C-alpha cells in the first residue's frame, strides 16, 4: 500500500511514531493509501528545520525569493493535471473542479511573484532637523498552516507562497484525509529551487495540530476549517502568544428579488450549491426567495438539479463526485431525513443514491428542501454537502434581516436587476464577501478572502494585502546624521520635540 510520509528539511521522512491513518478513494470506498501521523517530536523536527532555514531565507534578497517563485509558478502550471489527479483520487471531486482549484491557488503564487511592490515600505525625510523616518516590514520567522480536506491544494497555496515570499519559513499540516497533493506541492517547490527547510509538510491529527499551537518557535498560525475548530485554534494559539488567522464555517445565503432573472438565478443556485458536492465553505446552502417568486424558482432549481450527472471524479462526463467519507455522507443524509419532521417540504431527496459499479463509494444525490424554517437543523447547521435549503421572505428588508441573524458571515449574494437594491445590500449585509449576481464571490488573489462573525477568528483575512500584513511585522527606523560642522547638542532631559 502507498504510504504518504512527511516532508521535512527538503526530503521525505518516514513516520517515526508508527501511527498511520487510512486514505480512502471516495468513489470506491477502498483504502488506497496510508498516511503517517506525526508525533509532537516529529512536529518539533519540522519546526527546527524551518527555524534553521529561516536564518538564511529570512535574510535573502527579494530578487532571490521571486526567482524561485517564478520558477515554481511555471512548474505548477506544467503539473496542473498531475496535481488535479491526486486531488480527485483522494477527495473525489471531478477533474475539472480539481483543475479549477489548482488555478485559483496559482493566482496567489502569481501574487507572491510580485511581492517586491508590496514590501516597499515608506520613507519620510526631514521630519525634524536632519531626521528621517522609515517604516519597513519584516518576516515573522517560522509560521504554520493547518488546512482542510475540501481544497487540499488551493488552501495551502493561499498560505505558504505569500509567507515564504515575505521571508518566512513554513510548516504545513494538511488534512490527513487527502494528503498527497501537499507533498507534491512541496516537491515541486524544491525542484523550483526553494532551499531545504523553507517549506515543510507534517501529516497528522490533533496531536500534530496541538504541537504546532504550543510550539514556542512558531510565530503565527493560519487555519481554514469548521467554526468549532477555528475557535479552538484561535483561542489556543493566542494563549500561546501567536498571531492567528482562523477561518471558520459558513451558511451562505443567496437573496433572490422578484425582479431577478429567475433562469440565471436557478443556474447560479444549482452551480453554487452542488458544485464539489457542496463541500465548499463558499457554497450557497440557503436561497431566500422574496415575494411571489418562490414556487417558480424552486421549480427551476429542481429541473436543473435532476439533470446533474453524478459519478467518479475521473469520469469526464461526471459533474459531481462523492463525499469525502462514508461517515460524512451519512451525516449529510441525516439532515434530509429529518427535514420533513421539522416543517420543510422535501422537493428532492438525494439520500440512498448509488452509482453502478461503484456501490461502495460515498455517494449521495442532490437534495432540495423548500419552505425551510430558521429554527430547523438543516438551516442552522453547516451541512457541507449537496443540500440546498429554500426559505421565503415577503420583502427585501425581511430577507436581509433573516440573513443578518445568522451567526455565520462568510459570503452572500443578491440576484436582482435593481442597482439601488444591490447597493443597499452590499452595505447592509453582515458578511465579509458579497456577490451581486455572482453566487460564489471568492475574491481574486490581490483582494483578501475572509468572513465576519463566526466565520473568522482573528484580525486578518487570508491572502491579498491582509495576508502580506499577517506574515510580516512593522518596524519604524528613525535616523539622524549630524552635520560634521554641527556642535554637539548636549544633554537635554526634556521630552523630544520635532523642530
């Protein structure tokens, strides 16, 4: 059986703990790989490798760093298919979706290639007599990333390219459910010329996570995952004196006004709710239909959803693949099974779905729940599967109040032809990312990604300018060079004054 080991100090390191976890092909249900689960000592070895590498990488020139990143970008581009195949084999998403994930990760590598303009600093001359003041940004040291199963390549690339471009060294702890893509990213970085120890990968479970959160040589932690774990990461790492950005869960809403193009809205709802089998933190999981359009909109969504082809991710005709594990599949199904008892109308029930020849895969079909109440489990919880809830609201104001009452605030969207309503929505809605006739408003790489409320713990969003500020700290240098002919100023115990 294939074994995925750690990547420490520029080489593969076999797990010394002796503990391994199973990696399953979601399409077949078969365990195809085992992954080493790191002990605290193995995490310490990765941090020590990163700390040693920081002594030179942190002092390296911007030209040297960007030269590596440009070469890395070219290698990633040439290996798109290979990375996507690893993602499909372990996550289950269809190949085209996996390719899209790699492409979005590449955007951040491209941003990192242009880091020179983001780290220019500031200079003010002659702020006082012969005094200049400069503001510069410097790397933190060793930083860590803890990433989720749903984007095993993209989310790590949201973190480490910017971190290392800023001069830090990095320890990545990817999901143990689909670990192979992370190792491939590290191997390609070495091939691009990244010095040994600058990027390390340790696989593991809570033992490895807690070791990173407590390690005195880890200066900052980036995390993407569920809200309960994000809260734990933020609380624990902060208590250990670390800088933290912890992105949590979501319940993303799409508000559809009566004037909207219902065909476009239905297309967007199906794409955003069921893409990647709903295993996206930016998936639309709740549609709020305003006014009298609800029945027509639900009919259009149902018609489209019934035509989606579900199958193995490596089948070019498949539009949606399986869920990551059988346990997660069963949990997602439970929300559909209990929906009617909690007042919802089950328009489509995707539970019990199987694919011929792949009967042991983690399959579930598309589910559509209408007239969902805000106190039902299907609405309150982040289901993280292909289940779309439709709620009804009489007015725009009622719809906005409903969305703002949610404890989550990751992303949201409005579908309308009314520019005034759209403008009100983007100002009044309590979410970090807003789409206007765009169902999944994930920002481009040079803008930052992050939510509000229980969707983010910490002060910084991820990538973009926020990412660069997170991975650097400011320093202000005040300089005075006296004129050779100037007499010594003498002792002055008064408060310094500019003059």
